[in-house]
C-alpha cells in the first residue's frame, strides 16, 4: 500500500514527510483492518510532523480522522462488525481500563493512553488498524469527506464546549475559526448559545458570518459583549490574556489544543480575578465521541471540507500551516 511517514520531524519547508510503499498492516486479535476512504488533516498531525509534540513512534504514519470500511478482523473481535461496514478511527486509540482515571470515567487522562497517528500508525495510508473497542459507529446522511473532520475536530470541539461550561442561553467566544471551531459554533448555536468569533482572514470571517454567529472581529479584539465562556482553538498563547479579559465575572476559558505557544504574562486583577477560570482540554473519552456523533445524527452539521488526494498530504499540511485552509482539510484515499 501507499502511505506517508514522518521521516524526521521538522518545519514543513524541510519536507519532513516521505511517501512510501509499505505492507498492509495485519490486524491484531482484537483489531479491525480498515480500508481508508478519507482521512482528515488535523492540526495535531501538523504538530506531530513538525516536532511540536515529542516523538512517540519513529517514522509514524500520521492521521487520526479516518473514515473507512472494514475488510478483516482479528479472532477475538465479536459480532459487532461485518465486511464493508463504514467505521471511524479517532485520536484516542487505547487506555488501560483499570486506573483510577479510567474507572471514574476520565479515560482521556489515563497515563497509559495511546493515540492514533502518534503512538501507532494512522490514516495517511490506504489501510489502517484499530482496536474494535475504539472504532466509532458513524451517523448516516454525511459523505465520507464530511464525516472525517467530525472524528477529531468535531469530538474535541464538543468536549471543549462541555469544559467551557457555557450557561443556558449564554455568550460564547471562539478564538480561531478552523476545522474544529466551525463545527463547535454550530453545536453551540443549536443549543441557543450566542456565539462571538475572534479570527483572522477574510475567508474564515466569511464562513463564520455565513453560519450565523452574532459577531466576528480580529483575533485579539474585544468582543462587543462580556463573555460567559470562551474556547481557544488557535494554538497561540498570546491570545490567552485577551480571551480571559473578555470574560465576564465567573467565566471560563477552555484551551482546546494539544499544543500551545507560550502564554504571555497574566495580570491577576485584569485576567483572573472575579473567579475567572482557565482550563485545558485533554483528548476526549469514548463517551464524548458517542454523544457528539449522536448529536450530529440528529442535527445536520455543515462541514466545510477542502479535499486533497492522498498523494497531496504534504501540500495539505503546508496549506494548513500557512492558514490557507478554511474549515477542514481531508485526504481522499480511495
């Protein structure tokens, strides 16, 4: 099969990805073998490829927003899957199931957690394997290229929205408006939340306006009203102080990314006093995924997906790096 491996992490201009011919993976006893149809291009893939995240597996195949069909499985997989079933592979791939975090329902915090496209090979290839217990059932009514961004951008945005603790009918600020943010905004507005967007770029601004948000302004500009909650999607630490300053009393800022540049100096009275909360978002649980995909089955989301062929994976990541992708990017594998 054809796929891409991270030859050596580094800036995209150094061409860290290499396209290679590699063996089709063999499913383990509890795994499904999936023929990849589409794989989303997530900013986390960029962090893995450029070395913003530590190397967990040398020469890893990136990609963790996989939509594909089941073509084989191991001998310990039950009767829940059949040949040709459409399934999704997401970021969270395995947990221990027995630690105190797993037992209390916080498997995203499991110290033994493993991730697709970071710890094990992912979906920038024609085939991938996934533990059957971590494969996702997908909602009907969406094209493959629309489903792929739901599997990380959608799910992590959904968790970030929960962590932001927006009150009913409250005001939410969204900083950065890419693949995850444009889905999260729709979930929030479907719940009656007033959404204000801070972003750069005419195309991102236009997309936010087309989706019907209450206001759009520059990335560090103050919104027109105090915010009850905010989510920072842009991996830019200098946006943390203005986002905190935009919060009303008792407000919460959730940082949704796995990587963030350094946060500039905070001033206690201006940014944190009056019981403002700053919190991170770490991966997701399978429960988050089920809840979000169920929501997507009941509320048709508009997914803005920019399609590339599998052969164009390095170009897709470069376009994401340079801010040329509005919404999400996906690789069409077959």
